C-alpha cells in the first residue's frame, strides 16, 4: 500500500508539472487571452482522460479481460455514424450542427442507447454473454465503420471537410459550457462509483466468487456497463474518438501499481491519462508544431500496443 501511495504521488506531481508547463510555456500575445484558453484545453483533457480511464478499468473488471475496451467494441463507431448521418441528411448548416448542445446531447444519447440495446439483448444469452457482447460489438463496430465510409463517399466535398473536424479528437476548440456539462456527468459517475468501489473489488474475483460473497452480480454488471457507456460517450462527444487510449492507460496502471483495489487503479489510470494527454498535447504544439494531432499519435501507439497484448495473451493461453 505504501509503495503504491508513493507511486501515485509521483504520478500526481508529474501531472501537475505537465499542466503548469502547458499552461505557462511560451505564451505569446496577451496573457489574459491565451492563459484562460489553455486552461480550458487542460480541463477538457483532464475530464476526457479521467472519463476514459474510469470507464475502461470498470469495463475490464466486469468482462474479466484486459484487452478489450468500450471504444474497441464499437461505441466510438456509433459517434461517427451519428455525426455522418447529421451531415448527410441535414447538412453542416442545420440546427443539429450549429446548436452545440443539441449535437452533444444527440451524440451521447445515441451512443448510450446503442450500448444499452446491445447489452440488453446479449445479456439474455445463457452462455458467455460477455464474450458474445465483445464479439458482436466488434462486428457491429466494423459494420458501422463501413456505413460511415459509404455515406462519406456521397457527401458533398465541402460538407465532408466540415465533418472531418468532428471525427478526429481535438482539444483546441472545446466549448467551456459543454465542458461543464461533461464535468457534471463525470462528477455524478464518481459519486456513484464511490459507493460501489468495494463491490468492484469483489467482482474482480470472478462471477462465482462474487455471487458467493453476496454480490448481485448480474445487476451490478448492467449498472457498471451503463456507467461505462455514459462516460465513454461523454468523452467522445466532448472531444472526439480516441479508440486505443483507454487500453493504454488502463494496462499501464495495472502494470505500474500491481493492485486489485479499484480506487488505486482508477486513480492511477486517471493520472497516467492526464500525463499522456497534457504532455502529449504540449509535444504536439511545441515540438511537432501542430504538424500532426494527438489522437493520431495515440491511436498509432495504441494499435501497436493492442497487437502486443493480443500476442502476449495468445502465448499465455497456449
């Protein structure tokens, strides 16, 4: 415990250093103009990182699988479908695009409904509902991606360019009022999570052991799946999809902290997320001079890491 506490303190210090460095380094023009805008970006990165880390850790607990995440199973694809269909049927000048609250709410609602319908249908299966969920979720994610590509081919080129700005994660144009809504959702999730943290620790022992220890397993699984869906939908609707980010930070937290306690794992994954996003965005802006985006770098590294985990899992299974 003491060793993990030291590690968490180190992560917290690095997080603060990254935030201070990003906030104050090389401010050009008026400080009163530039600094608040940077802090809004930092707040967006913190909310996004914590939401993805939280949702991924609890999702991997109930699936008993450290490879698959809500994003990998297809929820991000639903966000792309919603935005593409809005542009395809209504256009970039419609109220669904111009009204940021409407767009934000539509994206969250569609993603959560998609997840709930999928979960509700699959959890009625008699055998291995979790694995069916993951398998069918990934298949549906692929089909939704094909649908998005098909619609984008037929969209007007000008509309397509406007749409692209919503399909890649960006922290540069985050609206402060949307950020407050996302923060409120994250706060409610943490309040609920505070009361179920001990139950999550028990659920990590497996279904049979959790039931023997008095956990209403099926109900808890459904509640945690809803929680995970809401968090990943909120982060995606706020800044855009970052498919492999949760996979990276959750597994780094497992390896770095070596703990079963979810309070420790979620805090560790959240701090690693903040370091990766804030520190990564600092490198993108001041080292790479905005020639690439943070989401491209994360997805590239995450894709390689995902393949590594799959190979490692197959070797251990063999």
